[in-house]
């Protein structure tokens, strides 16, 4: 009788252990497959809403910077308050791009780990922060026309034309102009050209926030997460904007989870 009871106790313990393991595996799988709604706004540097801006979102890598599984691209349009939202964001490395008439494109790559940035809401999973991006006006000059044409070339799928136009960037261009050209190159998926332009911008103005953020994005998309962390931190130190500080701080937290895997 005692022997039978011992066998039963061992069986129950084994079943409990299997149950715990299954629960852990299910939780981990759910974390990797969770999807969420990310909200954001597009505003001017003065905080004025920019309506009818196009927000393009694209996944480069998946959970823990591995292979991405799911819908990779989304597009949204801002409303009169400059607000936009995308439903379907999953853990991974994403590139966010904003295009609006009269403004230079705005781009930023961000690592997103749903385990640390998402809270459970009544309507489903939703981020507890918003991505607020602030494009600057397109230069109203002949030089600005070069960037406008390059941006339109990207929109038309003419990457070679974009490169030809950006090759005309003047040697004495200021940091904002060079960083704007770098963001256009990123939109054209020419990371090497973008990195060169961002570095030129930083040489022109070592305090340039957009140049540092652009270089950090290039490192992130190139899977150099250690360098991305260092330059994201440098970008954070170059801005006093609380919205920019917030999303960079979250990015640094999420990058740390990638580095240990």
C-alpha cells in the first residue's frame, strides 16, 4: 500500500512539472507571437499637428532580432490632430517613416519588445506610449528642390535616380540638410549612403540630434546592437524633447534584451 502511494505521489509530481513547463512554453510563445496597436502623432517642431502625413511601418527582424513572421508592412495616414495608429505590431526591429507635403521625411528604426512595452487594455494589447515624430520643413530653395526630387524618386521606386540626386548634395550643406538627405537614402533602402550622409552631418554639427539618431538607426538595421545602443544614448543626450527622450529610452531598454540573447 505504501509503495502504491509513493508511486502515485511521483506520478502527480511529474504531471505537475509537465504542466508548469507547458505553461512556461505557452507564455514564451505567446510573447513572441503577441500583436499590438501602436499609436503615434506627427507634429511640427512647434507641436502643431500635421494632417494627411503618410506613416509607413516596416519590420526588418522579428522577436529577439530573429526571423520575422507576420505582416511586415503597414501604412497609416494622420488625421487632423496628427494622430495615427497601426494594429498588428509584433516584437521585432521596425523602421518608421513619415512623409508629408512641405516637410523633409522623418525616419527612425526602433526595437520593440512587447513583453516590456505593452499593457493589457480592454480593447486588447496596446502600447503605453506613443511614437511622436517631428519632421522639419523642406528647404524653400534650389537645394531643397534637390531633396524634394530625391524624395519623389524614392516614392516612385527609382532608387538609382535618388542616388544620382543625392550625389549633388553640396559640400558646404549644413547638418539639417545632410541629415534630411540621409533620411531620404534610408527610405530608398541605401543604408551605406544614409550612414555616409549622417556622418557628414555629425561632422558639420557634433550636437546634431537627427544625425546621431540616423546613425543609430543604420547600426540597428545592420544588426550591430552594441553600437546602436551607444549611438541611441548619444542621440538622447542631444535632445531636450521629452517625447524623443521617452522613445529612445524605451529603445535602449529593448535593445538590452536583444544583446543578452
